[in-house]
């Protein structure tokens, strides 16, 4: 898709050198971590809300598709410009505008990296709860687009639970503010939470007011190993049924442990499954909290329960966990990375279902993830064309099992292209029609990230 001459002239006037139609430049913004690819006609690098507003209005006049992009860490194809048009990259909007410790808020632009924000907050003994594995690379705008989570979400919530207000530009070219810098509010419709997780299909966020949380005074890390995945899954249900919420509860199956050990060394044990647990709190209460979690972790199938004694041991465990997703590409460059979620009590049944699917379809399937939320990363690893064909049927079976267990298609990655056509399984027809009506209200010409999230009617 090439740009109309009039649109090209308008965009050049708005952005000057921060606008390009060069094919090599555009290629840099043609794919995301899903490995899908489509070339945009142009890339713009806005530096302000007003430039975003002018960009949207120009695209609206010329009916040009427009995709807002962070760092391209999406695994669902949500950041791939499949309709061509313009990519708006937010590399020039990386300001942390304000950190207000008294009111526990930070105001940031969408291009700020999650990891950079956490580094700025740490000296003030504060943090922002979402901590996806890609924190060093992913942007706050991207976190907002897909309602990102991470290990801490089990106690502190995902992005939607930690954003108070947004400034944005709708697909209709309207400048809007929603929410407020308060933790309570009952004034009209909650458009803030509506925009979070909408994958850039309704509006483009230009500023976010984030809810901050004080760092706990102390933290302990436990490693529990089990005979098999079923025993570990049952332990997760026990841990989450007692009153003390861990601040992280990660599940790794036997194949995950093998890969993690290859990357993290002997800090990673050999076992049928492992839980990585963290408990935080104040020094005078953390021992009791840790004991409560440790007691719940014990039960039939437990092999060992160890407390990480040093910071180096803790970091080795987490570094190996973070390396898992990239390591899986050594098995299959065509891996299918799903992040399904079920009620925590149904996690044992979900793990059993993944094992049955692997056996039935003769396909490697590796499971790990944020078990405390019932959010499991199920990785299908086809190694050749025959296995890729079988993976399609296995994926269908996985989603069927998740829906039957009362779960849904995504816990934190979003829908994008990868799961768009499965949406009618998770959401009834009347609700999907309502979502399409909301899309039409915010983006009447359908210019914002077209083809993503919602299936065709």
C-alpha cells in the first residue's frame, strides 16, 4: 500500500525528519515476536500528544490504517501492520513526567520501558506492579495495550489493576482524558479500563497515570520440587486457597526444568515439576507468611522444599525462568506460545489436558507460567511440517479444554491475530456485537490496528 501524495505531504509537514517511507526503515517495524511480518507504507515517530492527534486526523481524512507500536514484543501479531498504512513508533515519547511518592502515582509517556520505570522507582522504594518477562524491552504503552501481567500479578494485579488515568486520541480524531489520579472514582463509565487491553483498536494512549506500590521490607524465595506435574498443580491450588498470597508463584514442568537447567546451571533441579514461590512483607511478619505458604506447598508428591539462601541463588532461579521462552526456540523456531488461563482450582485439570494433547497429537508441549493466577504458558513445539499440521489440531483441543474448564484464551498476551478467530468460543455472539459497536463508536472508519482482536461479523 503506497501513500497518497496529499497524505505524504501532510505527514511530512507534521513530522519533518521524524517520518519515513524508506523501505529499509519500514522493514524494522514490519514484525513482532510472533514472527509474522507485513510491510507498512511509512513510519512516524511522534514526540507529543498534539502530533499523535494530527497523525490520527490525517489518517482519518485519507482512510489510512494506523498502528501504534511499542517495542514489538507481542507474541500474537498485534504489532504487525497487516493492513499496511502507517506505523506510529513511540521511541521519542519516553519521558517519566512525574513520580509522586506522596500520592503513589507516576505519570509517564507510552514509550517508557517497563524496566526503566522500575529502575527510576527503586530508589524511592516504590514499584509498578506489572513485571512481564520482557520488562527490559517492553513499553508501558504496550503493557497497556495488552493488559500485561507477570509473576507479581498474583498478589498485586495486572496492568488494568494498576492504571488510574489515561490521555489518548480516539480513532475518530478526538482528544480524550479518562480516569483520575485517585484510587477511588465513581464518575461515569470506566473508559480507562476499557482502553486497557484493547490492543490499540479504540484509541492511541499518549500519557498514563500509574498506581505505585511501596516495596515490601523483606522478601523470601522458595523452591519446591515435585514428583510430577499433577502433584505440583495440586500444590498450587492448596497454596492459593490459604490466606497468605505469595507475590509470585511460578510453575515449571519437567521439560521446562531441563531447559532452565541448561541455561541456569545446577541452581535448577531435576524433577517432575517445580514451583518457584516468593513471599514479601515486613520483617516482623514475613517468617509467619513464609511458613504458611511452605506448609501449603507440602503434600503428596513433594520431593524437596528449599529456601534460597543468597541473592545470587534467587537471581539464578529467576534468570533461568526468564530465559525459558527464548530457549524454546532452540527446540522449535515455529513454537506456538499460548497464555491460557483457568480458575486456579482447575489448574490440575488443565495440566492433565495438556499432557493428553501432547500424547494424542505426538507433539512436544512444554508448560510453565504464572500458576498463582491459573495463567499457564502452553508452548506447542512443532519441529517439522507434519508436527506443524498436528499442532493446529492440538491448539484447537487446548482452547476447547480451557473453555470447558471455565477459563479464557489469554491471561496477558492478548488476542491480536493469533487468537482472533477463536474469540467466538470464549465470548458469546451478543457480547461480540457489543464490542464491535464500541469499536465503531471509538473508531468509525476502522483505521486503528484493523483486523486485530475482533473476528469479522
